[in-house]
C-alpha cells in the first residue's frame, strides 16, 4: 500500500483501538504496511519505521 494510505490506516486503527501502530517500509519494494508494537520489537523493524502513533501507559 502507499505510504499515505498506510499512515491514514494507522491513525484510524489507533483511534478505534487505542493501541500503538507503526508504518514500516520494505526497503526492496518501497511498499508500506501497518504493524503493531510487538511486531516492531520482535522483528527489529525500527530502522524501517516511517511513521508511528503510540499510546503511553
């Protein structure tokens, strides 16, 4: 999906679920996807994050 669509989707998911979401970009295909915080931490995706919207406990 495009970067802007992924960002908009992450914002909507955040509002609906009150959870942290990240948009990561695949360096080879330039495609973006929305992932949750657990996946970012588990797969070490920090360097690919182009947008994040987070909740703080």
